[in-house]
């Protein structure tokens, strides 16, 4: 079997000038205690698309997102947002981290969490006006959580918590949304809601990059995909890149794919 | 000083030195489990919680017409109130939403505050007799009686034998509590035994180093020991040695300088061992880590640089270029040297081999060893190598 | 509540209340960040700081001693962080190593230098002497309006009030970043909040509270105030703002009731010697915590 060369992704995307890409990563390497989590990652995201980052456990997907957003420091490599370094462009990018990183015992209500998304604009001492509260309620409405505005955050179910975090990201009013497993461990209704909101955002011009855990739904929900297993195995539009060969290469031959022979299914 | 170390300085000094050594060994061992169980500062709560018990025991003994200075009685009181403190700690962490750190601090400060109140009551009771109680804050080894030293020795032996007997369940509980439970051990009883041992060591150590510093004897040897080994029984052994040495040397030093209190000197000797371990332990020490880190970073940059060379891509990072130039792999203008070309081709070949291996399930075991740096020849047999090489379509060298 | 109250009890009570609130305020955030024991560490290291200042300046002067204590606290915090990262040791163990070593140094220095003529002994460092901070020159409530008498107020009072003001300002200004970085650190970093620096500043502000309080009430009560009122408040509510408010109420209550019980309680038992006010305040705060831990509406874990 023929295997595409490592870093082929770079060649495929060479046409897209880095200066207009909402999120471009070059040579990014992150390690924990002398073990690399991601190694020499190149990635160029197209504007106005939904890109999935997909790979097995331990592939470094969360690490990649965190390094992109400056949450952890890389050992080597660079990140540019719309052609500029991250520190100048934080207004344009909104992050939805994994639920595991949060302190659920913290005394805060749903509406307070959404307002956290506005803190960057409000600054340290800016007054919170009625208009801000209305904006927060609007964001909660979009994700179907407006009725829960005064609940303590620890009392919600997993799906409800995820929606609140999406509302917080919405409140940031950004151009690029970076989400870490937004659909992990949520109920079907929440999944539908979240995808609908993300697709609305994409249709109005925003760029979505999400680590996605469920291979079965990648082609339904996303436009582009990045296959990651410590390095980028392949990246590009779903139709070109999301092939069985590439998937086997990413998952190390451990994928079991179910094949249904259409003739044998009686309807 | 030599005389002190050789126990030639007289009866009392010898007693204190041996007693401190035994205490150090017992504390080092008991403290290891606390440390491995990530509950090091529980010992601080236990030691501060002894104070109300000591004061109360004194009051009770005096009101019964006694001396009020019986070590056994005072230590018994200390043990009871420390046990009460442990119960409160357990209750707070299991029945409320408080974290263990807050519970430790609450028990520590409230019990100690109560103890202070009682000490001031004692102060007003009968001035001459209470002078000994403050000695429990910082330790007072002057005038240590033979009976006291015997008490220390007995307690230390009891602790050591208990620990020896229970070391397997302790180890299980420290490493994987859930597994310990499902294996049939009662986590509650193991914790109970562990805390009981810490309590005995604390109470016994009150006399030598005082309640504020006994924490040091429990924690520091264990922390130092961790730097030297990755095995838990290794940690116990080294902690015992370091603790015993701290006690022995510290007490000897203090005998030579009688104006200085014993407790702080023992603690500082232990701290010196800690600093040495932190800096110079192989593998886990600071020096070793820093060297390994820079070595690793250099290897990563070289590897990425070589791969970039092999694929005809520019090298963006200045650090990479610098390292490659120093390694003789490129010329100052970025063009590859002969050895650079060879190394780049080798790196690319290695990378291709790894891609094949990682994509194929029959090489699953080797695939897990991929870390972006290790050369693949280290993990495959020659037969396997031939098979992998047969699958590479791309040319083997690009220059 | 006559003239005697003003000269003998008013100033200690106000100082006690300022100490309690000044420690409880940052203590709320320390509690939520599971850093409560930093108060333990700080209170153990102020001793060496003060002793070193005394040895260097040769006098028991407020300024250098405060500076020495603050420096010691900062050194301790940095050392703990260094040990934690370099050695990959858990926080509690790192704290235990550093603060015991520093405390040992403090005791050694203390015993070595001849401080017998000065009120610089370990007991004082531990539980202070709140009852002695009286306003002898006051002649009744009218003295509050008399500038000449006001100047003779014990120096600990304006010092503690200034520290309290500083702490309130800090919490007010950094309310939002503190909340976000405590709740969701990754998100906070992604919006540009310097979470590590903010954490360090929070600890430093706590150190200021501890150091300012130290001379009045010693170190033990500081730990109690960092932890007990905020912990009790956490049992009462699920809203951060309300938690802060409750902690202030509990802190003030403990200070006032504790002081009175220490001073007047023994008289109910036929004894005319008062007991340690600092110890009693710590005890009362513990009682409040125990009560809220048993009946507080939000005391149970939700997760």
C-alpha cells in the first residue's frame, strides 16, 4: 500500500497564502517530559469552513488546540491567526475547552458563565448594563438554555453544560471558533442543537475548528478534516481526505469498519 | 563534634541522639505513606491538634493532685485530641463539599486556637508547674530522662514493625485505592492504620522536636527519598535512612552547641539532604533534568531541520538553523553539507519507515515506541526491516 | 459601654474585625482554588522574616519588621513554586518542606541572638497579643473626634485598616479575572488572562493580610480566618458574591464574639484572668464552621 509522505498536508495547502488563513500552524511541536505529544504539525484552515480534527486517543488533538490558543507553550513552531500572531488577535478567536478542565464546584450560575464571555470587552471595571444581560440571554436562547439562566452550573447535565459553554463562546462574538470535543458525552438533542448553531455560524462567515470524537458523523457535519496522530497524517476537504486508507494510516490499522453489502439488506 | 557523633559526650547527649535517630527512622517511614498518598499536610493538622489535649491532660492531672508533668499522661492527652482532630477532618471531607486542604487548615487552626486558649488558662492556674508545656511547641531535649528515651525507642519499634507488616496494603492504597478496594482490602482500615501510625510518631516526636517541626521529620525525608528511586519500597528505605541520619546528625550537632534547640537543627539537616537530593539525584534531580531537556530539545530541532532539508523546505526557526550549523549539517547560508545531506536522507528514510509501521497493525508493539526521534532500527528485527523497506515507494534518498 | 469600653476594648475589637475580614476576603479565592494551605505556609514564615529584620536593624521597629515578613512570605511562595515544578512534587509536600525549613531558621536565629530583653518570642509570634492593643489615652466616645487623642491610637489600627483597604481594592478591581481563572483556567488563558501572574498576586495579597495581622494576633489566627469564614460561607450559598458577603459577616462575628468571650467569659466561671483573644476568635470561627457544616443549605457536594 502506498502511503503519502509525512507533511504532505503542507504541499496540498501551499496554494493558500498564509496571510488570509484564519488559523495557520507551522512546525508545531509540543512535548511533556521528553515525550512528544505533537510533532512538527502543519495546518492551514480555510475561512468560512468547518474543520474537524480527528485521531485516536493520545494523538495530541487537545494539545494542538491548547498550543494554538497559547494555553501551553510549544517546544518549536509558530501559530498565526489571520496572518498575525495570537496575542494581537485574541478578540477574533473563541475557545470552548473540554468539560474536564473546569471546576464544577465553583459558585456561579449559568448566566454568569455566559457573561464571562464578555469580560474581555468589559475590561476589569466596566459596568454590566442591561444590554449585556440581554445579549447573554440571547446567546442562551440560541442554545436552548435560557430557562436555566439562574441555575448553579454544577447542577446541570453534561449536555446542558456543553450548551452553556457554547453560549459563552457565542457571547465573545468572534470570527474563529475553536472547540475541543464539543459533542462528547452529550445527548442527541444537544448534539443537534450544537451542530445547528455551528453551521449557522459557518454560513454567516465564521470559521469553525473542532476536535471531533465520532468518526461516523465527520462527513455529515464538517467540510474539511485534519487527521492527526502526533503528526498530521493528511488534511484537506472531506471528500478527498476522509478515505479508508488515510483513516487506517491514522488509527494504525486498528479501525474496524463495518461493511454492509447492499444486496443483503432486506427492506 | 566527633565525640558527639561517636556518642562520647555523656549519657544525656547519647540518649537524645539515639532517640532522635529512632524518631527520624520512624517518621521517615510513616511520612512516606502520607506523601505517596498525597496527604502530606495532614500531619500538620494532627500535630497542631495535639495542643488542646496536652493542656487538658495537664489540667486534669493537676486537679487530681498530681505532678502534671507526667510525660505519659500528657502524650496520652495529645493522642486523644489529635485523634479527635482526625475524626473532624474525615467528617469535613466526606460529609461536606470542603476540599482536603481547607479541612486540614480548619482543623489545624481551630484546634490550635482552642489549645492556646487552654494554655492561657493553665498559665493562670499555677505559674511554676506549667513551664514545661511550651516545650511541646518547639521540643526540649534538655534533661531527657531515661524513661523518656525508652518510650521513644519502644514507640519507634512498634511503628516500624507495624509498617513492615502492613507495607503491601499501604502500597496498594497509595498507588491505586480503587484497585485496593476491589481486591478486598478495606481502604478505611488501611487509612485508619496509616493515620494511627502517623499519630503515634507525632505524639512521640512532640518531646524531641515539638509539634510545629514534627511535620518536617514526617515529610522531608520522604520527599527527598523520592528523587532517588522510582520504586515505592525504595522510597520507604531511603526515607528511613535519611530520617535517621537527620535525627542522629542533628542531635549530635545540637549537643555540641547546647544553647541551640535540637528541633530546628534536626530539621535543617534534613532540609540539607533535601536540597542535595533535589539538585543532584540522577534522572529526577534538577541538574539531570535540565541536561536531559536541552539535549532533547536539540535532538527535536535537529530532526525537524533534517526532515525539512530532505523535503526541500526552508528552515524557519533560527534556533534550528543555529543547532544544525553547529552540528556541521548546514553551511551558514542554509545549504546542506555532505554530512547534512546524508543525515537528512537517513532521517527521511527513518520517518517513512515509521509511517509504514504505525499504519500497520502487525507492527502494533513497535508502533507504540514512536517518539519522533528514536531510530527505527532499534525496534525491528532485520526481517521486519526488509519487509518495511519493501513497501516504501518513494526513492530512498532525495539528493 | 462607657468610657472604659472605648479605652480598653474598642481598638482591639476594631483591629480584630479588620484582621478577620482582611484575611477572609482573599481566603475566599484561596479556598476555591484549593490553595487554602498557603495561609499555613505564610504564617509559619513570617517569624524568620521578622527575626532577620530585627537582627539587621537591631531594633524592634514596625517598618523593617513588616518588610522582613513580607519578603519572607514572597521568598517562601517562590521557593514553594520552584520546588514544586523542579521536583515535580505535590503542593502540600512542597509547602511542608519549605515552611518548616524557614521556620526552623527563624527559631534558630531567635534563640541565638539575645532577644530576651525584647518582646520577640515565639509565643508572641504564634498568638499575638490582641488584648494589649488598647487606647489608653482615650477618655470616652468623645475621643473619637479629638485629633490629639486620635494620634495616640495604637499603630496597629491604622496599619490594619490600610491593609484592609488595599485588599478590598484588589478584590474589587480583579473580581472578574479572579473568577474566570478560578472557574476555568484554560478558557481564561485563551482570552488572554495572565493566570499564573494573577495567582501569584493573589497569594501576595494574602501575604500582606497575614503580615499586617501578624503583630496583632500572631500567625495561628490568620490561618483560621483565611479558611473558616470562607468555608462556612461556601456552605451557605452557590453564588460567589453572596459567598464573599457571608464570609465577611462570619469573620466579623467571630472577631467580636471571640474577643468578648475571651475577656469576659472567664468571669462567668469566677476567674478574673482573661484567656487568649486570638485563640478564642479562632475557636469561634471553628464553631461557626461546624454549625454551617451541619445545617448549611449548600453544604453537600453536587458532583
